[in-house]
C-alpha cells in the first residue's frame, strides 16, 4: 500500500496562488509516502520565481523529490543556458538535475532530465533524452526493493499522448520508453502538457504506464488547475486527477491500472527485510 502526490508545472511567476495554497493544505491533510514535483517550477527562471518556488516546496511535507523542467533554465541568460542551465534550479531546490533518486521500502523514484538549456532546433522547449542516462536509471530501478513501486520521473512524456494540447516531441523517447518498460518500471510520471492522463505504454508487456499531471498555474490548456494522487496496493495502481473548483479540490478523473507482479527473488534484488540491503539500492 502506498500513496504519492504528484505536482507539476506550477510555473511560479504565473502560478495560481489560491490553487497553490490549497494544494499545500491538501498535502498536509493527506498521508502520503512522497511528494513528487515533475518540473517547470518557474516560468522564466528568474531569481524571484525560484525563491517563490523554493518557499512553496519547502512548505510541503517530507519526503519530497523534484526534477527539472524546460522552464527552469534562466530564460534570458544565454551564458547560463549553454554552460550551466540547471545551477539555479539545483540551488533553489537542493536536488540534482541529473541522476537524482529516492528509495524507500514502498517506492523507488529515479529522475532523468528531458529538458535542455539549448538545442539545435527552433523550439527549445521540446524534449531530449540521453540513452546512457536512461540505462543507468533503468538499472537502478531494476534493483529496487522487492514489491516497491518503481517510478521513472521526467518532465516530458516520452511517447506522445493522443488528444493532449501540445507535444513533448522527445528525441529518442520511444527508445527510452522501451528500455524502461523492459526493466519493469511501473510508472513514467511526467508534466509539460498541463493536462492529466494515465495510459498503458504499448511496449514490452504493456504493464508500464504513462502518467501525466496537470498544472497549478494560469497556463491552463482546457483542464482546471490540479494535480495527481497515486495510490497502489499489490494488484492495482489508482491514479486520481484532482481539480480545483475555486474553493476546494475534487476528483476529476480516475484510472485503475493493473499492476505488474514482481516475481524477483531476494537473490537477484535487494531484500528490504535485511539491514543494509535497501541502502545498496540507493545511489
């Protein structure tokens, strides 16, 4: 049994203030194993935006895990965009842009960067994924504690979602999604498109799922401000998209996803009942 609250695309600088404040209240009132924030914590990477994002995230209950999005690069600083695009993000959040990881007996999350400060195509907001980083993340998640939910967190959806208002257009996204599916990753959790979704990834055994999160900003794209609550037990993963109605959060959409059964043995995966084994899984 477990629960994650997923927030994404808060875009401080154009955040929905009342929805953000209510999200904090919900997070503190709802027992959970992890608060996951999947990128675009700022709008243009300004210092004041990072400061506001930092304060909001620190007000969230622990544990927390945060990954970087394409809007988290200093938008108007060309030198920073090319040479150190994620320095401000790492300073504000305290989380690494690359190869970040969270592990407990219930859940393991690995972060992979799909955003770039600069790339050789006109739309810098589109996604790119490095396959070496992908393989490192897949191998780490493959060694998660037996029974733990295994999650890959990145900002852009790796495969295109039908019906969303925009695309991630991730270079090498399909290849990376196959690597994660073959490694037994349960969920690939993302933001970027500002609308919630949950669907099987049509690769490998079709038991890996793409889960997208809405936004807490005024950059709405046909869906109200909101976030995801992910609950799981041994057989089912339930994704609930919560929507802000101006006064409170209510269930907006619900997906029930059959969970892949973990058939690994202690001889080939860390045993959470043996002291020290779980720590070996944490980079």
